[in-house]
C-alpha cells in the first residue's frame, strides 16, 4: 500500500513518517521517501487499516492520502 505524504520537505521528514507508521500494530515494513513524497507500507490487513495508517502520519504532522493499494 502506498500513501502520498505531500508535507514532507526535507531529509528528516521521511524518518519521522516511517517511525510513526512502524508504531502501528500490524505494520511489517515501511519505506518512506522524500522524492517522491510517499510511504510504502506493508501491513497485516487483519491488524491495521489504511485509516489507522493515515491517522498515524497525520498525528505525526504529515497528513497523507491513499495513493495505491488496499
Ligand atoms: Cu523535514
């Protein structure tokens, strides 16, 4: 699943986003990049929802939206 995270603007931002996503139960792997500004998340669908993942980035200061995937 890929989240678009347009608020990321420097090299530290993807680290913050990755840490926030990794705290969500059920998340197995996160790859956050500045260019393109997105986060690729591998997670257990039975344990976490896309809404929870978007909430996690929003709470970290980076509102996100679903770009692709389930
Ligand atoms: Cu930054």
